[in-house]
């Protein structure tokens, strides 16, 4: 997840495929779309990304006062300082809640009856952040309002007389309340707030999010987020982008012996052409996303019986694609192997002699079977149709 919501990126989750290695492949462990939502947010929202989301607060100046204290404003003080770098920790037992501690060192100038005293104060502000999900497909780092109780205040001072000591508690209370108010104002600043809103669809598509300055959100739970993810992200175009890599794959069959006593030698050369994908549409929430794909294959066939005879074959292979969620954080386009009886073929002979030879028994059936075997082999490798969403999140950061 990039540090700024909706920032353009040329990478998408579909640019990251599972890498082929020497380890044996294991069958995917399927999970429900709804379970995918919490896994996505848990993986995407880390301590480092929380720190980046609140980094806009670092270096902000804070001024408190001047305030009058005591009867008739006999005493007064003013304090100034700068917010330091946040320290982020994940809340034990809650993977999507974070504690953030922000240091603030203040120089406190106190005046009492014309006398001046300069003190150093160490302040620490505690924030509680939650990773929440909102419609249409947002991850929002929600910050709980800061109160005076969330602000610790420690004065560094040498021994001072009792007159000064009487002012310390009122000063501490005022500083705690004012720091809480200042931090709440900074948290609500549009620029700082926009860094905590992540529009997942905008990030994946590389456009500026229209939600980056939203202040009111339609909250949804993580299960609903998972369902919406597959509805919004797994589109016909994206699925085509995954399976379209099959286009250009070479088909080589033969030479095969055919005809009476194997008198004919058959050689087939061709390639898979650009597939056509049709979305079956949305079903009930949680239903698997299913697409119909037609895989065209163009072949040049040579049948050698005393001399070469040439043919053209155009096959169409219907396939069903199912987008499924798998552990740990993957999308797998599942494709069963083609059924021979579903494959159609147009067979065109080039020349009169070739047209006669085209009646050789078994040539067409053999070609269909061989092409189906080649396509099945291509589809058996899940590398090109597995999307490692975790790697995509890391790559976009």
C-alpha cells in the first residue's frame, strides 16, 4: 500500500505472479472471499505503514499560551515545542489496532510577579489507531480523539521555591488539555487526514482517488470488504490480462503417422491466439466470480503422402474461469482442462489433392486431441494465473 492514497502507479496486483522455483507445487488452500478481506487489511496495514501515515505530524510546531494563572493574572506562562517522530506498536491481541506514541519537548517560560523561570517539559502523546474498512473499497486509518488523559507531562527543573511549585499542577493540566486539542486539530488537517485514506481500487487502477479528502465514511466490516474486493477488482478486463498471456504460445504436434499403414506423416504448427473472455455477471454476495473464455487456436497442417499437402485449421476451445481466493493472500484463476467434445474445428484444405486427402480417417480427431493435450499442459502450470496479492502490496509500497 503506497503512503499516499490514490497515488498513480504503473503496477497493479496483476503485475505480480507467483515465481516459479524448484520447490514442488502444492494444491492451493481455498478460502472464502469474505475471509480474504481481513487477511488483506492485516497484511497491508503494518507498523511501518502506520508510521508513514502519521509522518505528516512530525516536525509540526506547537505553541501553548500565553495563559494567565492565579488571582488577577499574577502569574502566566507560554510553551513552545515541536512534535517528534512517532513510535508505533501493534496492540497485543488485536492485529488491526495500533498504539502510537509521539514525543513533544516543550520550552516553558513562566512569569510570577515579574520574576521569570524557564523550564523544560517532556510530553508524550498517546494515540490509538484502528485500521477500518469503508465503502466503496477503502482502508482508513481511524484515529480515536485524544484527551488530556492521553498526554503525559513531566517537568525538568532544578530545586525551586514553593511559590513556583504551586504553579506546576495548573500548568501541567493546561498543557495536557491544550496539547490534546492541538493534536486533534493536526489529525483533522486535510493533508494529514488524506494520508490515512487508501482507496484500493484507485491504487490498483492508478488514478487519483475521489475519496482522499472524505471526512465521513460508510463503514463496512472486513467480510464485506472481502466480498467487495472480488466484485470490484476481479473484472473481465483484469481476468483477460491474466489469461491473455496464453496468446502466442506455440503449438507443435508431430510428425505423426496417420492413414492406412501409417502412409501419411502429419505435422502441425500454430499458436494460441488472443482469448475472448465474457463475465457471467454478479450473483449473490459471496458467489464465486466466473467467466467464460474462448481460446482460439490457428494451425497450419502438413500431410505428407508422396508430396506435401497443406491445410488450415481453426479451433475454438471453450473454458470456464473461476477466480478463487487462496492462502495466504492469493487470487488463483482456476481453469479445468478442455473437454474434447466441446472443441470445435474448421478444417480447410489448400488445393484439390489436399481436399481429397483431408478425408483420411482420424486426422482431425488426432489433431484435436493433441492440441487439447498441449493446452492442458499450459493450463496445468498455475504460475501465470496466480496473483500474489501480498507481493503486490509490498511492491506498491
